[in-house]
């Protein structure tokens, strides 16, 4: 390991003979960075006693003040030259020699010098000449300055200020006449020359006919209280700018004109100006500003109708901007059309043009999901022509154009075909309606022909023939053609079979109806067909056919609870108790049912209604052997609490009531023991808590026979606990909160164990 060096001890602690000062440090630094010469800083104050010392002092200061060429930027050089010139001008510096100071300025402003383009040097040069009373020299300097820098406003304003201070108003006018119109007019006003100031503004708007110039002219007249003259200025400007075609400039001017009329207490004129400006279709930012101002004006001075018109105008502009930005946004088109229909209900041409603009934006992709919203534009368009305008030929043309637009080889819309046919029916053109529905069925694409929407084409066609035309044979032919077209081996439609059979029933042709429904069950045994066929036979009083159909229904769907329940309900309705009981027995014996709880409920209620309470108890015991669900226990207890075997007279007997209470309490006790034995499962704990709540309510309802206190002792207490997530096998750390139940009997057992 290396040893650290031993620190040296200072033996001589006496002060050095030569002490270092700041002057020594500066001298040493200059010797290192310079040529070795030592610069001695002169004192800031020097006492001069004679002319020789004054000359020596001037030459040394001039050397320090003279700017060095090629060092610093333009700003640094300009300030250096101006310091040098001020020093030459000052009596205590360069002796107050104006010629030397002028020479410095000229050298600074020589062509190509850094300060040549600096207007500050020119202004300082002019000030120097003016301070010495050399007005001619100052004018010459400023003339040179405005010739070299004609866009430097400070030089022009300084020139005008100097002439104004000297009282040379004619010279100042000549200067103003060059470019500074506003300053020129203000100058004339300061000297009380109102007519000259007005002439300046007139020359200004003649030279530069823009909104800003006219607005300044009108404001000038307003300051002089010449409201009529200001109004004439605005009117002349509006006509002139409108002829020029600059909508943006015209909008700015009209906004100022309306504001002027509002300040003059003429809200009607201001409203008319705003409306005229909006009719000119100004650019959107200006239009939005005009609408905001018009709405504000209406809120302050207008009535309800005016405010609503302003709001409609504002919303119309928003919707127009939306449809212009995205023409395929059909919701924006719906909003715009709805607004126009509510605001301009009598202007059918305007609304019709909107519909035409909207439907012209056909979806670019030939996919039905992109067309679903678009197709309703056509529907609303046709309904508008038919119902609002009452122009049926136009509505018919709308439907035809819509049908030509839809790419039927890829997809179609049955709603359009049906609505077009219904229009022809309302117009009493049955041949056209038949033609449309026939074309719809033929044009619809095969892969999607039998979807639900397209099958309604056939249904509407058949109903049209039966109800509107009252031609039953044609309606029968429509149903037959539809049934021949459907590929029943792949799928079928129960609705078509049922409606065809109902048509035969209305035509009093029961044999044909039975044939249709029988064929339907053979081709497509659907629950709807069975239910409807059974209803028809039951209405006709054919009980034997109903039993056969119910048995066939069960054979085709043995797991359908509805099939078993409907068969048992049929036997119960016929008074066949034993047959109904047998059906229920077979139903609850099935290995799989889609809703077994409904079958058990109906079976138990059937035995209760029949007065077979012992059978009902046996059913509850059989059900508890299959499931120990809380609802089954509660239902069993409710049954025991209300069951009465001796009729209404014995129901009030005290002994009978006590027996019912005992049986009900026994069921609750059995349920409590069951759930208590499954205390490890949180779901069972919660089920036991709910059971005790039901039990407590039932004991309270028993009155004097109830035993509330033992149940209350078992009532649980809900507590919040935490458990580790690792214990649940989630793989992560931490813990989670959960609610647990602590039952009263469990607390007593814990206390006994603790005492032992």
C-alpha cells in the first residue's frame, strides 16, 4: 500500500518583505497577455492649471475616444462615433470645435461606413446642427437622411417635428404630403386647419382606397360631430370596395359601418348592414366575426324572432363549414337539412337543393356499412317531396335515382324497394308496385337474398296482394313462390310458413292450413311452428291433435322446458290431473333442461293448487336432493309457513298454526345446519347470512309463536379483512381487502375454547 506524503511544516511565519497588491496582479496579467509593457492607469480626476496641460489632456482623451476600425458591430461603431463627436462638441473635451465634431459625423456617415445605415446617427447629427443654431445645416442633414433611408419613419417624424418647432408649417406640409397621411391630418388639426385635415383624408382615400383609410376618415368626421358626413364616407366606401371585389376589405368596412350606426343609436340600420355584409359571402373568419356581432346586437336590441334568426344564421355557417370540410359526414348534412326545414319551411327549393348536394356525396367504398347512413338521405328526400311538398312524381324520381345509385350486384336495401312500392300503392298504381317488388326479388344478390330484411320483401308483397288489392289467390301464389325459393335444407323462416297458413285460415281453407303447417314441421321443426300449430288446433277444439303435436314438439326438443311446460299446462287446462302429473314427472326426470327451475316451480305449484301438500313436500325434498340453493330452502320454508291441509276453516286453528310454524322453523334449521357446515366457502357464508335474515323476518311475522331471540344470536357481524395475494396463487405480492361474516354462534364457540 503506497504511503501518503508527509505534509511540510512552515518554519518561518514572518511576513514577506514585499506584499502583493491588486496593482501587482494586474501588471503581471498585462505582461503575460501583452507585449510586456506595463500600462499605468491615470487617475480619474486631473487638475489642469494652464493651456499646455489642457492641450495635452485633449489629445490623450481624443486618442481614447476615437473609435478603432474593424472592431465591434454596427451598433458599437455608431455609439463610438457619436461619443467621439459629442466629446469634440463639448467645451471641456475637444474645446467645443463644431468643425471637428462635424468632421467626425461626416467620417461616420461616409459611404460604406458601419454607421451609414443607422438612422440614429443621422438624427444625432441633425440635433447637433440644430443645437448650434445652424438650421440650414440641420435641414441638409435630414434631406440627405430621407434620401438615403426613405423608409425610416423616425427620420421623417424628426424632420416634421423640427419644422413644426421652427414654425415652418409649409415645409411641414410638404413633408407630410410625401407619405404620413395620419400624422399630416393630425398636424393640420393641431394648427386648427379642419378643412385642410379633411382634404388630407380625401386625398388619402383617393390614393389608397382601402377599408382602413375610409375608417380613419369616418372616425375623423365623428370626432368633429359630423355624423352625416361620416355616414356618407362609409356609404361611398362600401359601394367603392364592393365594386372592387375585395370581400375581406368590404367585410372589415361594413363591420365598422355597423358599429358606427350602433353607436349613433340606429340598431335597425346596423342590423341591415350586418345582414348585407353576410349576404356578400365574406371569408369565413370575417363571416364568423360578423355573425357574432349580429347575434350580440340582436340580444341587446332585437326581439325573439331576431335572436332566433341570428342563432340560425350562426348554426347554418357552422354546419356549412362542417360539410365543406368533410362532405362524407352525413350527420352534418342531416343537421343542416333539419335546420333549414325548421327555419325555412316554406322555401322548398332551398331545401331541395340541400338534399341534392347531400346525396351527390356517394360513399367511395362499395361496402354496405358505409352506405347505411347515406341511404337515409334519399329516404328523407323522398318523404320530403311526398309529404311536405306533396309532389308524388318528384318523390318517385327520387326513389328511382336512389335505386340506380345502389350497387345491387354487391348489396341492396330492401327498405328502399318496399318504400318505393308503398308510394305506388298510395298513388293507386298497383302495376308499378308489383313491378317494383318483383324487380326487388330478382335484383337482390343471392348470398344475401334470404336475410331477414330481404324476406320482408316477400311478406310485404303478399300483404299488399291480400289487404290492398284483396286478391287472395295472388297472395297465395306469392307465399308459394317464396317458400319454393328458400333453401330449407340450410335454413328456413317460420314466419313465412305461419303467415301462409293464417292466410288459408282466413280463407276458411283449414285443410290447406294443416298441410302447410305439417310440411313446415317436417321441413323445419321450429318451436314457433309447434306453438302456433298447437294454438290453432286448440282454438278449433282438436285436443287429440294438440296432444300429438305436443308429443312431437317434445321429441324434437327434449331439453326445451317450454315444450314440457306447455304440454303439462294443456293437460291441466283440460282437467287431466294424472296426465299432467305424469308429464311433470317425465320433465323433471330429464338429464338436461334449458330452464329446470321453471319446470320444478310449475310442478310444485301444480301440486299445491291440487291440494296435494304431501306430494309438494316430497317434490321439495327431491329438489333439495338435486340442489341446495338458498332460494330452494327459502321457498320450502315459505311453503311450510302457508300450507294448510284442512281448508280455510282450519287455517285459523291455533294448533294448525303452531304446526305450520314448527315445520317452517325446522326447514330453516336444516338450511342453517347445511350452510354452517360449508363455512369455508365465502359464498356459503354470504348465503347463510341471507338465510338468517329471511328466518329472522319470518319469526317476527309469526308474532307470539315466533322465537326471535335465538335467531338474533346467530345473526352475523360484517367485518372488513385483508388477505395475501400470494395465498390466492395470483403470483403477485401485496394484499387485498374483503368482507367476512362472523356469526354469533361462532363467536360463542371461540370464547368457550379460549376459556378452556
